[in-house]
C-alpha cells in the first residue's frame, strides 16, 4: 500500500490543468483535502465518483420540496459535492488507476444530476408562485440541456473509418466546451453559470428567493449554449470543406 503523502506533495504530483475561471479552480484546490482522507480508505476512484453522484441525488428532493433553509443547505451540499468530483481524479492519478468506465459514470452523473436540478428549480418556482408555467419551462429547459449533450456530433454517425477520423479531427481538435475557454472573462462568466459549481448564479437566485427569474435565466442560458454548440459544429465542418475545395 502506498504511504499517504502530504497535501503539498499531492499537489506537486497530482495537480491537473485547471480552467481560467474562479469556481472550478477553487473546487480543484479544495479537492485535495478530502482526497487525502480518501487515500486512507479502500475506496476506488469509481466508487468516489458514485459517492458524489449519490450525494447529489439524495439532495434533490430536499431542494425541490423543502422550506427555504432546507433548500439553501441542500443546494449548498449538492454543489459542494463537486469538490469530491475533483477528489476522485486525484485519487486515480495518485494510485495510477484510470478507467474509461469512470469517465462514463462521471459524465452520466453530471448530466442526470444537473437535469434533475433544473426540474427541482422549476418545482421551487411553482411552489412559490403557484404558476404551473414554471413546471413547463423547467421541463423544456431540461430537454434542451440534455439535447445539447446528446446532439454533440458522434463520429460513429459516419459509416466509413475515413469519415469517422476526419469528423473527429474537425470537431474535437478544439474543445467545444466553454470550460476550456482561454478568454478569462468568458471563463469566469461560464464558471458562475455552471449549475453544479458552489456559490454560483443559481445559488444566489435561490438564496434571495427569486427562483422563477433564476429558472428563466437558466432556460435562456441552456438554449443559447445548445445553439452555440450546433452552430460551432456546423461551422467547423463547413469551414473544413471549404478549405479542401468541397
């Protein structure tokens, strides 16, 4: 068994490249503290991933149906669980245990938990206003959020291996996600909008009891993000074909 190193030693050997935002680097920094404790346990990186997914899922009913204090505390726990999302990677890098299945569980957890968080937010707005339109808006926002993930171009849509390699290079040579944005201002704004980041726009919207405005804001945000991805993928393919005289 490996001897558990100090936090400083962990940072030297297991730090990953972070973003130019504020909240994600903060979570990445804090993730080393629970990671050190988790290294004393037999938990695998995949089990840690499942742990934070279960924590988030457990908080969702309290977010949707609790009183104001319960909602705030539960939302904070939901978002702070994102720190464990960084800890699983630190444990994986230290133990040199990498898993394709772990990445799948991680992404699946994000997509399911964040989509259900939008539903929970719509329930809060409905309970506060008695306006069922917010339930419909929440369902639409959730559908668009999931569609933006599902409609990222998959190389397997193309039949020939040559086309698959070509589309993979065109689409994924530069990341589609704003998480990798090099412009610091855009990275910070995106950081503050991500649903599972602690102390983000959603947290303060719920804290100040304006869930209906917060829901409308996020519905617009996920729609714009959906359209941005669709356009960016189309533009990259179109630009590549123009360069190759097609």
